[in-house]
């Protein structure tokens, strides 16, 4: 089925501290018709620089879709809704907080900046919330909608998304709880493991402390561990003990783009809906 004739398709963008990803997404199945595109997050990651990178990605995505004959012409894909996961908090259209992007984002009208650069209307939500929305609909959380589920994304930082009875509690930002006198993500994120050359057992010990503290604050029935490193979950998850059921994510690094596309096709509303089995 082509993106030209079906409103089920949307474009998802995932802004991260290290990379920015974009994908064409089938929002009924959660699948990508072709591999997502990725560019490095510019340094410094100012609003204008990030907006320009997103515009470049959207252009490349449109060209790829035409090249693969998924659409008859570029206008077909350019008319699709666009959603974007942002690593921070947005209130009343303004960026209130971001830990892993340039601090010139604070107070910026994000939709205006990205819209002006791309010529598109873009819907926004927190990047971890986007990943959680995707996992709850298509992934590891699909069979746990009636329970309390916490998704953690291990990457440049630690993102979190909390769901209870199928409803999302936005902007939980539990990667920033205090651990040993500092933000937990500065000690237990996947980027820390890479930078310090930690073995999986050494990293798991840090994650153990993190998840133990999390379970003192919230009482999830299920904890889903996402991010690209979740592909290697057998190397570290068995070393961690939690009261909650601990599960690896299923969508891996595609979760953020899939969730962003879902909010786009829903006109900006974050809805956990039933997906085909």
C-alpha cells in the first residue's frame, strides 16, 4: 500500500542528543516501509541548526520514497502529517527544559522554528513519551495496557515514559532523579557505558541502583528497557533484579520515530490504541 493513497502513513522524527532520525511509518502496523534516515545532531545543537537538519532529513526522506516508487510524486509524501519527539519539556508551545541540546532552546517557540525551516506543520511530544507510545501500541507493552508500565530509554541520557490504564503521564523525566549526588543519567546512561568502557556487568550494577531507586518512587507492574542497546538486552537485563517484570523493548531505536508518527496521524493527540495482533 502506498503512502500516496493511504492516510495511515505519517512521518516521524526523533531528535536525540547524538543523532536525529526520520522515518516513513505505517501507523496501523508500526512498520517502516524502508530504513529510517539519520543525521548527526549538529554541534552546537541550536534551534536553527537542528531545524536545518530536520529539513534536510525530510527532503532526503521524500526523495527516497519517490525513488522506491512508494509514491507517484513528491507532493504525495510532502502532504503527510509529521510528528516529532523532542528531548525535553514543551509547554504552551515553548521549550521549557532540555538536558541534551543547546540551552538556547529554552523559551523557543519550537513549532514556529521547525515549521519555518521545513514548511510543514509538525506535532510535538517528548521523545521518551513517543517511544513509550509506540511500545504500548505495537511492542513490549501491548499486552499490558491495563497495568502501570514504565519505559526507560537508555541512550545519550535516560528517558522515561509512564503509562497507567492505557493513559500516558507526560514528561516524567525520571532519568534526572538524584543518584549518588548527581543526575542518574550522568552515571547510568548507555553513553556513559560507552565513554567509560564499562563491561556489561559493571554497567548493570549502575542500572540496578537506578531501577531500585525508581521503584521507591513509582510502583510499575512492568518496566520496558528501550534504546538501541536493548538489542543486547541478554548481556545486562538478566543481571538486574526488580519487583516489576523487566522486559526489553521490541521496536529498539525505531520506537521514537514510530511514536512521533502516531501523534502526527492523530492530530497531536497521544493515544494508546489497539493494534493488530
